[in-house]
C-alpha cells in the first residue's frame, strides 16, 4: 500500500521531487516574506516610535498604521 503511494505506477520518481521542490519554494517564500515584514515593522517602529502626541494622533487615524501599531503593542504584552 505504502509502496504504491510512493511509486505512483512509475510516476512517483517525477511527482515526489516536484512536490518537494514546490514545498521548499513555498516555505522559503513564506520565510522571506516574514523576515521582510519584521524588517519593515522595525523600520516603522524606529520612525514612528518617538513621535509627539499630535503626530501620533495623525498616524493612529490611518487604518494601516493603526493596525501595525496594534500589532506592535500586542506583541509587547
């Protein structure tokens, strides 16, 4: 039963490497995207972390910035 799954009537030799290549590609793409997101969050925190209260209100009023700030605040908890 297991051998049939792996051999796939002779096509397993072609299917499994393609599947593994796809899996590795998706995993690396996910990791690269996650690392870039963390890098951008750090840039955002460095830029907007030390704002005065007036500028902070403007930043909080923007939806995208508000979501990033919520993520930063919730990750510190």
